[in-house]
C-alpha cells in the first residue's frame, strides 16, 4: 500500500496504513470486532490535521513577516 500511494504521489504515513490494516483485518473476521467509534475518531483527526497545520503555518508566516523575518 505504501509503495502504491508513493507512486501515485498521495501523502500518507505509516500510521494511516497500520490503522487501516488493523481495521480491515478486524472487519474480515466480523464487523463487530472493530470499534467503529474509535475508527471514526481517527478519520476525523486525519481530516482536521491538514487544515489545522496549514492555519498554524499561515499564522506563523504572518507573524514572522510582520516582524521583518
């Protein structure tokens, strides 16, 4: 999976892959074996991470730019 995403230029890390693999293995055994509430929280955290880090980077850029750096 990591080789495929790297080849396609999709940014993922090992945490994405490991979490997805664990949920996938649990789902193949039986759907109730996966704690879907935890999986949902993980996905929400992944979605919020990129805009949050972009906002922080933008604010840091504006702060440093206003100080002359």
